[in-house]
């Protein structure tokens, strides 16, 4: 089972909306190490509980944006396609 806090979802939606309004891109935050520059490609995925090493050497858990290539690198396998939401049953469809 996967889950995501609605606060994280709201924050991500607000960040995406602000980016669209100003014409900027939301970019991949992947880094091979804390001193390397970020990937900076267009992000396609939000990982709500990603881990990274901070500049101080601490392990941080945070929501991070990823491009497909770097998410697959982190997962060690291809990204699985995701349904948007569980379909809502209409009363006339239930037997």
C-alpha cells in the first residue's frame, strides 16, 4: 500500500500551479551526492518520501521531484504507470 499526506499533495499542486502561471519549470532534484548539481531536467514524478544526503551529511526525508530517468535509477526498475484515482461507482452500475 502506498499513501501520501494531503498536505504534501496540496503543496505540490500549489508549486505546479505557480510554475505554470509564471512559465517556469519544476525540475528534477536528483543529485548523485550532496555537492553535485541537481539534474535540472523537467520533473515528471513527485516522491513524497525520498531520501537524500544534506550538505551537512545528514540523511533527510522529504518530498522531491524526479525526472523519469532518475526515478528509475532510484527504483532500480522501470516506473510503473499509475491510475489517477479509483473509479467511482454509480448507483446504476452496482448490481
